[in-house]
C-alpha cells in the first residue's frame, strides 16, 4: 500500500474509532441513568463497530491480522456485522417510537431481527466448527445483505409516514450510510476501483453516527420539554385546587359563624317553640356544612394516591396516560368542589362524577377492575335530583371492602331501571361480601365505611324532609347457588 495512503488510513481509523467509542460511552452512560433503551441500542451499536474495526488498527501487526483473516475465526468478522446492523434497526424502532404509530410492523420487525440474530449465531458456530469461513461469508453476502436491503427500503418507507421531525435524522443518516457502505463493498469486490475501499466505509460511519447523535440530542430535548410541560400542568392544577379548597374553607367557616350568631340571637328573642324549630334547622345546616367540608377535602389519601399514580406514568415516560388521567382527576375535583355549593345535583351529573371517580381509582387497581353502567335509555336522568356525592361512600365501600381483597375478575355494576313507575338505582359488586369484610376490619379502630353510610342516611332523610320526597335505600348480600357470599348490592328507591 502507498505510504501516503497508509498514513491517511491510520489517521482515519484513529479518528473514526475514537469518535465511535466516545459516542458509545456517552450513550451507555445516559442509559445507566435513564433506562431509555434507545441509548442502550445505539451505545452497543457503536461499541460493536469499534470491535469490528479493530482488525484495521495500525497498532496490530500485519502478521497477526493476516493469520486472523486466514483462520476459521474470521467468521466472527461477518457475524458481528449481522449483530450491529440488527441493533441499528432496534435503535430505529425506539428512536422513532414506531410501536406507537405502526405497532404491527414494529412487532413483526423485532421478532424477525431476533430470529435472524439467533440463526446467524448458530450458523456462525457451525462455520467455526467446520473450519470454513466461506460458509458464513456466503450467508452474509447472498442472504443477509439482500434481506437488510429490503428491510432498509421498507423501514425508510414506513419512517417517511411518521408524523414527527425525528424521522429526518433517520432518513438522512441511513441514506448517507448506505451510499458509502455499498460503495465500499463494491470497491472491496473490485467492481469499483479504490486504493483503500474502507475509507468510504469510515466516512459513512462517522457521518451517520454524527447525525444520529444529533438526533438523540434533539429527542432528549423533546422529552425534557414534554416532561416540563406535564409537570407545569400538574403544578397549575394543584395551585388551583389549593386556592379552591382554601376559599371553600373560608366560606364554610364564615357560614358557620353566621349560623351560630343567628342561633344565639334566636334563642334570646324567640319563644321555646321557635327556638326548637331554629335548632332543628341549625342542626341540618351544620350537618350539611360538615358534609360540604368533607367533600372539599374528599379522602386526602385518594387525592395523594391518585397524584402518585399519575406521577408514576410521568416517570415511565407514558405522557399520554398521565395527561389523560390528569384531565380526569382535575375534572373530578372540580365536580366535587362545585357539588359542595349545592345540596343536590341531577342523577346524570352524579353518575358522571362516579364514572370519573372509578376511572381514577382503577389506576390503583392496575386497571383490573371492570366498571359497568346499565342505564335505561327511556329514563331522563336530568329530571331527577339527588343529594350530591350520595353514591360515593357506597362505591368506595364496594372497592375497598369488597373488591380489594377479591382474587380474579373484579366487577362493579351501576344499574338504573324503572319498575311500576318507580326508579331504582343499584350498585352491586362481586366482592368478598359483608361478612368477610367485617372480619377483616375488626381490628380497625376507625370504621370509615360505616361513617360514610351513616352520613349518607342522614343526608337522605334531610333531603326527603326538605323536598317532600320518599327516597330510601337498603343493602343486601348477593349469594351464590351454594349459599356462599358472591358480593354486595345497594339499592336506592327513587320516585318517578
């Protein structure tokens, strides 16, 4: 080889190898901190490229290189190309988020590449055992290269359809690399002439790697921007929630002070009968204010756990689910706060609130709980009014005392139907039943479920007196054919 070309080759080799090693270390370091597979695949790809280029190192004697080229172990030279090219396709899939846009194609491509690598490994071992490196070179040149060419073309066609700017990094990097790689390959087979064909391979690698590293930097920027936006949304919603809670608390305290002052004035100025009447109204108002206060601070554990569940989606980079449940959570809290300002809501609004509540609680059930709503379409839900959040304690009981301890399918059903001009609303679950739930809660000092049901009964009595209504509810056990407990059912009787 011409000495000038030899010197130029050595410079190129050192530049490309050191650049690839730096890229590999950066990607593997980022992967160790973020566990993002896109950095793992690209880091391993660059590392294997460096290993592939070691045989061209000016630091290794030509006698050793020649003995390696003539040995059966030169099969490794072909095998490592199969592996790093396959890793490059795994990098494409993760980098472009192909599973989100083309799930079937991504699944097929991943399985095909795994099968291809296993087949290459087995064939490589066979070639080494036979001591014939040509066995694998024939597989590589007439099997692997045509397959990769088809995959590259199909991947570029799929990539062009992806609706984000990341695709331009892949398209430009792949095209440039393929041009230089095939040029180098043709020169190595003497189809085209060049003093050192590997030069073109070096150029293709360094340009491709630089473009992909720029693409990874751009992807990190996009991910960071999306996380900042999601965090900002959570912070803003929390601020709004805190402001609403504080304003409601102040308003409730003001109303309570006013009622106390009114009662004291009434005691001093009215007769015993009027005092008794005012006391009854006062007790009802105090009860309502107490329930309003409970609604504005509805189960702090529920709010804390719901926010933690949404935060977990953000940590897992599942931004779509995080934003989806964050919107549902914000809507639920807003409905709770709005409901605290009125004594009653329509049955349609109450059911919508319960649907939101169940969707948030289902996160903590790992989405194994199946909510079912059976609504008679002939019933006008907007014409019926009930106390706001009257159904929530029963739904919560069904979840945490019935379904939480149940193995297998967890089902909760809300049924609204009409029988003889009377409307019935039932809440049923296929949980462990009241008897087993009572045994599990015997050691608990504070029976939250019992308190919620008692408050619901008091509110329903007050609603009946004020609106001349006859609403009622009863609780019954659901029994299986053998007499064992198969769940619990709560039925509300509403006037038609």
